[in-house]
C-alpha cells in the first residue's frame, strides 16, 4: 500500500465533533461566571431595599398604657362589687356565675397590679412603629388626639372593620411635633371617649 495516497487532513465529521467539544468546554467555563453574575444581581436589590428604608423622624419611649395608682379603697370597692354580684347569683341559684365572678375579680386584681411596659415608638414617612413592628399609614382611615393630664394619646382608626384601634402615647413636650407629623399622612378626626373608655377612666383602670 502506498503511503502517499493517505490524506493528512481529518474527515469532516471528526472536525464537527471537535468543534462541538470546544463549544461545550467554553460553556462549562462560562457557567460559573454567569452564576456569580446572577448572585451579584440578586444581592443588589436587597442592598437597595436596605438603603431605601426610611429613617424615623421621631423616636421616643412611653408607657404601654396610662397606669393609675390604686389604693386600698380601690381594691375594697372591687371586693364589694364582686360580693354583690355573688349575692345576686346565689339569690337566682346561678352557681356557675359564682365561679365566674370569683375568677373575674381575681383576674382584675392581678391585672391592676401589673405595671405597664415601656415601649419604643417611631414615626417615619410610611408608618408608625411600636417595638419594631410597623403599622403603615395606609391601614388607617384617620387619627384623633385624646388629651390627658400626664400623657396624650393618638387614636388611629383602622380601615378594616374588625381591626382593633391603635393607640400611641406621648408626652406633652412632643405634642405639636407629633401631631403635625401625623397630619401630613392622615386626616385628623378627634372623637369623644366611648362608654367603656369613660368607665375605665372613672374606675382608674
């Protein structure tokens, strides 16, 4: 056999196979780069969100609720009311009610001795924050101010019917600044305390 008849060039199908192998290797080399690029892109929105968090315009600490001192006369009155209710229950032979009244009196006495927590309040351009939990302005219809001797209260009326009202306590020295700030985001609509609120104030509870 004559060696001069052998062609030094590779067949076409072998050239195509080699080209495909080179392209696959290039894709493998580029894959980590694409993954790293996507990771960087995913981190950028998180950094932007952190940068866009609004700074609080006002920060202060206040009581969780207005706490009134209760002397021996207050507890004597409570015991008298519970005793009267028990007498009525005995008269009507409502034995279950007796246990309910006793439990109610004990719960009120224990709760009355519990001091309120001191909470951190913040106001910014988007929400009211209490102890790190944000309440956006869009969840409320309006706000009102209930003035007291030592503390004032902002009463926020929710947009949802069964959502509880939100109260924020603040001192007299911050009255104008806080009310003006709230007026920028919600309409002010003061209201009179309802029957339950007037009763709790009368009982100093």
